[in-house]
C-alpha cells in the first residue's frame, strides 16, 4: 500500500492541478490526471520519503481563511506604508523562537510570514529553533512576535504535529 | 457582457494596476534592501490577484466555459513569492548589506562563514584584498610542487 500510493493526499491534488492546467473536466482528462497523480509521487518518492499527515482539516481551512484575510490587509497596509510613511519607517529584525519542529510546518510558517503584514522571514537558525524575521514597520517587537506565534504558529503546530 | 460586469472588471483591472504600481514604487522610494523587499512581495500579490480575478471573470463570461487557469497562477505565485523573498533576505544577510534596522546579535556568528570575526560591512575592502591572495598562494604552492 505504501509503495503503491506513497502520498495519498498528493494524488488528488496533482489530478486537480492537471484539470486546472487543461481547464477542462472531460472524463479523459480526469483519468490522465489521476494517472499522473499516481505516477509522480511514486517516481519522486526518493526525494520525499516522509508521508505528510494533516491532523485537523478544519483547522487548516480556518487557517487558510485567516491567512487570505491577512494577505488582503497586508497589501493595503504595505501600500499605505510605502505611500504615506515612506522614509519614516521603523524597520526591525525580530527573532521568533520556534515551537514547531516538523520541516513542513516550519516552511509553511516561513511562507506565511512572508505573505502577511509587513514581515519577511530572513533566516532559519542552524539548530532550527528560531526564525529571523524582518519587519517593515515594527512598533512593539514583543507584540509582533506574540502575534506571529499565536496567529500562525499555533494553528500550524496543531495541523502538522499533535 | 452587461454594464455591471464591465464596470466590475474595469475596477478590478484598475485596482490591480494601482497595487502593482505601488509595489514597484516602493522599490524606488524605500531606503535599504530589506525594506525594499516588502514592496514587491506584498503589494504585488493583491495587484496580480485582482488582475487574475478580472481575467477569470472575463473569460468565464465571454468564453463558453468556466475559466480557472488563474487559480493555478495565483497558487504558484503564493508559493514562489515568499520563497524568493526569503532567499533574497538570506543572501542579503550573508552579504552583510547595510540595514536601517540593527542586525540581531546571533546573525553575526554563522557557521560556514569564511570570516566569522569580521565586523559587518566595514570589512569589505579587507576581504576583497584577501581574496586574490588566497588563490595566488595556492597557485604558487602547486607550481612549486609541480617543479619538485
């Protein structure tokens, strides 16, 4: 079972991407998409041996909603900062100590930080215990770290770990 | 296509253009590398996003079927934009580019750095002076070895 279908979640996702690429839901395309969705995980297994498990799909959906909303706010906020504040920004580096250990959770967190309000993740420390984040306009550093931890890290920890 | 859709599409395209412009404008206006990173990575996601929504709506309304290519474009953009921003920031830290924000202490001692004790940015002429010496020295020894 594990050799035939190493990543059960990846198969439907690849099939969906195939259908979107072709912009069609013809039965032939569905079969081809499923075939590719089966073949690609099998042939790329050496690069990705660990199975991805999502424990709380509902938390994942809520998290996606929060992130989408934050992206919208982030865009407006950054646009405002660029246009109005311009040269009077207070940029800062803050260090976020990580509670998540799973590689996928860390990369998801780094990605989320890059997509949301005025922050770019700059470097993961060698021991994978802290993430350096650059903020465009940080007023209160401790508050920024607390927001990142509670808003993004906690749900990710719940989704990918236990 | 009726007037209401046309109006909605025009607004979306206009908003997209404005946000993309602000993102690029940030590149010119902001002062250091790290803050400049924020403009293109953030303001443009919304700009490209509204252009994509406009595109999907237009082709769904005028074409004969639903057009959802744009979802994929958005998906790939959301996956790749943060990765490139992260790598750019990482490269900038490695090069010790000058920053408006003070660099945190633990950014200084990185394993794998050639010169861990060098102070940031000011040491650049020194390092540049040293680089040609090292290969030259290696070259000399190899010549000597070959000679013997």
